[in-house]
């Protein structure tokens, strides 16, 4: 079983929006090589970079970190956590 990682989620979100690494990196204020290391899970982004990437990709930080849209989380619907 392949685990969903932060890097894989970043890459999947970028590709779903048909964005090249160059565009995302430029808009997030990081280098293409840094974005590549993040997408390959070789490094972990700083909080600032994570916020910038989420903004560029049009997602919440929660979704980028967890892979679950905020409105699909149990606590968002008033349901208790599992």
C-alpha cells in the first residue's frame, strides 16, 4: 500500500490544476529545486512556505496537510472525532 505523503499531495494538487513546477514555485516565492525536493518528500516545508503553497494551489493548509477537505472532517460537521 502506498502512503499519501505531503509531497505526493502537493504534486497531485499541482497536477490537478495543470500547473508546472516553475509557475507554482515562482508564485510561492521558492525555487523550482526546492519545490521538487518537497514533492519528493526530501524536505519538509516551513510553515510560511506551506501557507504560500496552499494559497497558490487554492487549498486550505488543512487539506494540504491531511488530504481531507475541511468540510469533510468530522469536527467540521459537528460530529465527534472517531
